[in-house]
C-alpha cells in the first residue's frame, strides 16, 4: 500500500484559529504548549480517536498536529490521515513554535512557558 505524502507546514504558517493537537507527554505539555492547543499524548491517540475526530469535525480546514520537533506528530498525523482526517504536521514542532514567538501557555501559574 502506498500513501500520499503527508502535508506539513512551518509553525509560522499555522493559522491563529486553527485546531492544534499536541501529542507530547504530560510533562512536556505542562512546561509549555501552544495557547489553545488540545493535548492528547501519542500513547493515547488510538484510545481517544473519537475525541480527536470530533475536534477535527468542529473546524473548517485541517487539524494541525505538533510535538517537540515533528517526528511524533508526523507519525500521529499519518495515522489520522489513514483514518480519513484532514491533517497537517507542524514542521519543527514546539521548538519552532517557541522560536517564532507564537503564543504559549504553561500549566503552573506564574511559570514562564518553555519547551521541555
């Protein structure tokens, strides 16, 4: 079976109102994540597929998938694409997001968001 190339985009090109799925681990998420993102660790994607499908269905356009540098998110995006979702991998992940100065949040109040 051959798959089409997975769409990807740099962090700077992700629309501000786009749905963003962060697939990093809980400690990575807590340290800093894209403001407004939804967190589903990679290990939970299969079990939470219905939730992810619902997230994608509530928005026009693709679901953007992000991790720290782009490897895990590419795997998750490929899995989701195989299930019919319109997805785009975020090249460079949260490291690129942070470097671009995109809005970030941390779980603990008063903590400066950063990529772990």
